[in-house]
C-alpha cells in the first residue's frame, strides 16, 4: 500500500488531463455519485457494459462539469483459479491390472510440478458407468485417499452427437510421485484403461481477490427438437465475461453433453466463432453398487467477453427424454476500472457510440498498480437514453464510394449500349 501511495502524485499527473467531448454522440448515460476526490476503483455497471461496444472502446466517464476523465481498465484474476496450467504430459510409468472385482491403475508421475488432474485413456466404445477412488503415495506402500466416488462413464448418443464421457479425475495440485486409481466394476464387465495423461501446473498461484458475480440469467425459450433441448438464455446485458453456467435439473439420474453457443449473427458467422463450450458433460449424483458418486451440472466458460445478450444452451438428449430444466445460474467476471476524480459529486458513464475510437489515456500505464486500490462501491442510477443523442450519419467516405459506384455503373451500361449499337447490322431505309 505504501508503494501505491507513492504513486498517487503520478496518478494525479496522468489523471488530471481532461477535456470536453460532445456528449450528444453517445446514446446512453448512467450517473453515479463520487463521495470524495482522489484515485478510485469502481465496477462498471452491467447496463453500461451492455450498451457499450464489445471491446468497450466507446466507454467514457465525465465529471460534474462535463469534462472527460481518463481511466484505466483493470485486469482481474479468476478468483476460483488456484493454479496456472502449464502443460499435459505423459507419466513416467503406467500399469493397469484386474484385482478381483476392481481394476487398479498405478501411475508413477515423474512430474516435478503439482498435478491438477489425470485423464485416463479408455478406448472402450461401449456404454459404462463406474465409481473410482483416487489415492496418492510417496513410497507405494502407504496410500492416502484424496477423492472417492468419482464417476467414470461413457454414454453413446444417436445422430450427430459425440458420446458424452467423463474420464478425468482431480488431484488438486498434489505432488506425490505415485497415484493409484481403483475402478469398481460392480459385477459388470471391466473397462480397459490404456494409458493416462497428467495435467501439470507451472506454479501454485495466489487466488484472485475479486470473486465472480452472479448474473440474473433467465430462460426465455425452450425448444424441444428430435434429439436435443435448446434453451435460449437472456443474460440481461451483452459484453459480460461469463465464467460458468449451471443448470438446475429436476431429474435424479442423467448424463448428457452440453454445448453453449451464441445466436447466429448472419451467414458469415462460423460455428467455431460462436461456440463458447462444446460437448461438456453434465451428470447427476448417483449410487453405483452402494458407492455414492459426485455430480456435475456446471459448465466452465472461461471468462471471455460474450458480445450477445442471449446465449443458446444445447442439451444433447439422444434417445432419452428431455431433462426437467428448472432454471440456470450464470457467473461473470466483473469489469473494474480506476480513475482519478478531481472533485466529489455527480459523475456519468457514457456508452453507445459505435463510431468512437478506443481512448489512449496515460493513466493506463499504471493499471497494474491501480489494481491494488480497494474497490469503491457505487450506486448507479438507471441507465437512460440521452435526450440530445444524435445518431451518427454515414461517414462521408461511404457516401462518396456509393455515389462513385452508381456513376461507374451508369457509365459502364452506357458504353455497353454504344458498343452493342455499333455491332448491330444497319437496316436500309
């Protein structure tokens, strides 16, 4: 904090440069009160985010006198991420053997870094569902259970969908050199485990200090197709950095795959560009042979900005009946910025100017230091459309290009008619 205080003079220098702008070029305004002058870190209201351009290039702040105030957008770490993933590697040694009614997989990791998870390679193409126990050891003699009742399953789906499968087991950053996975066959045919991959992490990183926030997401439409359910989910605003989507399911037993996409924006929007998450497994808690297994109904979305207010959630049902979906819960990473109001009083966010260029403020050079400022809570007014807003006219360059196009077309048609007239045989009068 002392280092941050030492930077305050620089913040005042960088933040003091302000100038007036033509506010009538911005469609939307959302005002808020600043209790005191000086550097402040605030969260941009969802309504303002939703009316801004996807990259926030038109976001502006004006003070009580109408002067534009420079700001710096702040990068926020994921509060849930405890590790920075480095790479996926093969273990030093791998073995799998039948032991009565169980399949025991023994792995010597050979990794010198914490391990986040293990992905088992299971080539079986048939359906299966089995519970598993994960243990770690330093000497292959004394084992410590770190996860029990972990489900391993595969369910083939008819039609155009890939099989939904779950074959990844958590290790939570453990560093022990030996891992043992016990798969309970429960009287059914055992599954073949051909290998494993380790997801190791570069280093244990500090957890973020900014928690994700819930989004007031609602299901506005449910479409039941032959082999899938399509939910239209309204997020309340565009440009939100979604981190997860959870389904509230009334069914007691299910295993489905979920794909989250953006609504098609046009013929030039490719599926890859519009897909936020593809073929992610969701499944219920259940009991297999008396062993309770965990469930999962949350799909991770990564935190990238979503340019649309709505998303589509496609649940592959295959031959099973549709799930009883009772609601959705979404989370987002908030958008924080830092600015330096010179006076207390009424300030305003401006948004909704598609022709605005991204600002280049000097204060952005201090964004890393400013991220250490405590968050100042603000109570923003309801977003309003500016009464003096003037919709932007088409740029003069576009008008000129359009006029030149029609002139060129008219000249071309005239030349063609002249040439055709010269080529036609003349008739004697």
